[in-house]
C-alpha cells in the first residue's frame, strides 16, 4: 500500500475519534449497544402509528440515548430514521428501564445507541 494513503486514513480516524469524544457528556461513558440487552429489564415495544401503517412504511430508527445511574433513559437524540416512525420509537424508548451499569462497583451514566425496528410483519 502506498504510504500516502495511510496518513489520510489515520487523520480521518483521529478526527472521527475526536468528534465522538466531544459529543459525549461529561461523566458519561460510551458503550456499544450490543452489551446492553442483558441489562435491559423492561423493553416496551413501539406501536407503529396509523399514518405509517397505511402506506406500509418500515425501517429502523436509531436513537442516541443516555441511561442514568438508576437505569432510566434520561435523554434521547435522533440519529436517523423515517420521520413518521420517530415519535413512536421515542415514546417506547422513554419507557425502557435498565439495570444500572456498574463500573468498579459503582453505577454510572452511559451513552449508547438504540435500534428500533419497524417491519411490515408487525404492522
């Protein structure tokens, strides 16, 4: 691989890491979403809105969520998703409850992504 291709890749990777680090709230740890299912004690399924059912709209809504020390979803920000499905996804995720995430035996606030799938099979 030519040397001139490696440096730009490292710069892009470094910028992506710096941007991700800036977006994290102080005192909040970021974790990938695949570690949270065992900690999810109450997962409320979204109800697909009629306005999306009739035209048979489906897709995945991705939400950036903050889970506080008590295991409640305290903040939700839209990452992507079909606009007609977003409100139903947010209503459902607000009701999710997690067991507190522990770091060194202490509950901490964490940030992760929630993927809410809307499929025609559920409509």
